[in-house]
C-alpha cells in the first residue's frame, strides 16, 4: 500500500516505523530539513522537505495514486487542507489529525462535506484511555479483548512475590499464558525454561477471571472501589476532555493549572470541576488540597519530567491510583523502577487509532504495548484464512509471535501446539513489532484500503 505521511513529529515517526514493519511504501513530507535528514538516514522511506498543503508538491509525490494520506502536522488547518487537496487529487482515503475542540464539534461536517474519511484527536483519545485506566480494577495496565472475555494485564514482580527465581515450567498457571517479560528495558518472549526475577514486568493473557486470579496471587493490587474524586495536574486539552467525561459520571474533579488565562477558559467551559491556579508540582499545594484523600491523580502537564515528579509525589503521599502522561517511550523503564501505576503515551494511542483504521477488516481490535515494541491483535478468522484447520505446531509460527487465546462459541481456549483454529474463531495474538508482516501472512490480511 502506498502511504503519504504529512508531518513527521512524534506521531508521524511512530507511524513510519509501524507501517514499514507492515511492508508498506511510505513517503514522508515535513517542513523541517533536520527531520527529513533524520528520516533519510534512519528509514527506508522517501523523505521530502516541503509544505504538505501545496498541491504541486502533492502532485510531485504522485498523491493521486496513493492509497492513503495521513496529515499529522501540529496545525489543524494544514491537516484539513492537505486532506481535502489529496482527496481532490485522487487519494483513496485520507486521515486528518484535528485537535481544536471547536473543530472536533464539526467532525460530521468534515466527513460528509469535506470528504475527510477519518478524523483523529490525540487529546480526546488520550482522555478516553485515561478513563479506561481509571475505572479498571487493576492499578497497573490491563486491557480486554473478545467482548471482555479475554484480558491481558501487566504485573510488576516485587521481591516478596512467590514467582521470583522460578522457571515458567514450574509455575501453576491457571489457564493463562505469559506472553512477554520486560527486564531492564529488554523485551523477552519466554519459554518454559525462562526465569522470573524481581522487578520483571510480566504480560499475562487469558480468560478475564483467570488473569485476575493470577494477578492477585502474584501480588498485583486489584480493587473494586469506584473512583469518586480525582486531581489533575495540568489544564491542557486532554485535561479538559477528561474533566468533561468525569463530570458526566458525577466524579468530583480538581484541575491545577499554572496559566491564568487557561484557568479562566477551563472554568468557563466546565460545570462541576474546581479549577485551581497554581503549580501542580508544588508539594505544599498538593498537601493543602488533601491530595492523599483523592481516589486518583493524573499528571497531564506539558513536560515529561514534571509529570514524572508530580506523579511520584502523589504516589508517596498515598494516592492509590496514579496515571501520568509522557511523550518519550524511553521513560518506560524508569517508570517501572519508581513504581508509577499507569502511563499513557499519546503518540502510541494515536498511532494505534490510525493502524486500526488502516488494517480494519478482520482485525477488530488492537493495542500497542511496551512503548510500541509489541502489539496485541484480535483477529476474526474466515474460511480462506491460511492458519485454519491446522495444528499450531505445523504452521511455522515465527519467534516473537504468540497465539495467546482463542474465543470459540463463547468459550476461551488457551492454545498449545496441538490446538487447531477454526473459521469464525476470534484469535488474540501477541507479537513483537517486527513480526506484524508474518501475522498478516498467517491470517491472509491485506488491510482495508
């Protein structure tokens, strides 16, 4: 598939890496020569310096023959214009990143009248992911597939855990599978001989109740307490969308924001959220606002370092559930070490949204994990799917790809080498990022466009 990406910032870079793993033909356009030089040096793409709004430049890159154009610059107007122009020139599908809440209200108009096929909003998607994490019973990451029947969760192993210094083959796993272990920044696809050590992070998949039981036995905190109060550091767009969603659920919210004008705008547009003018990293302010009595704390300032600091302060003050936003995946190893419960990385959330649109079809859900180095996909099989009616041990599964679960007739199966996939099964696959092309081949996936 021929894909043109306009804007090579954080989201654009993540998309390029993932699309190249999918073996797509990618062209990148950006106004920064430094960014273009970086792409030329590090990726097998055609990288061009220029303004993606220019119709002559879009013609130059053969936009009319492109299957997809993705406009993800930092300017909404440029993304909208680039998408409209590309569609007029013959691009099959266009995706525009639109962040301004005023424009977001016009999504239906932009789709119907301007022919923009898909509109993505990173801040809104991030807020929705935070909502999911807030009301997830696990303090750490967990996500459900197969209509909630299959769960994958992250378990951080401490020194007291009964799992430590044991091989997987010696564990009594209650119909779950450990799909991956992260250790000191390295991703390990384990086998029966693999050991578990303190400070490892396990990614465990299986039927929801079994995963929860294993997580509880492993020492992972699970709570049934409902979130009733929340404090948010930083009052940007993500905080606004999050507060709006929380207001609809009757959750008492506080936002701490340094910019006085932004505080005024938030106060005018939010009904039941207390907006405080101050520094969210100020320990005395957090204490005076009784942060330790809130059910959850979310760090959403514009700086990774501030978010890490304030999230750690909130955790040390006794907040049970702490979520922080970071831009750089390289911080994940540090976050595991200092004990932050949940992390959201907007570029991965946005890239995941776009990839779901691109792949579509039989891939009904997917999630990027471990800083984008792994994916979990839920795939519906059909009569012509290459892997069906064969034993898994006979289909040549490459290293780094794990069949985690199969949902058949409402029953969750944890597969082994003797298992056979049937037409109509929902198969949940864990794969490292460089294996997605093998997943496509095994399941006969060609994408939506």
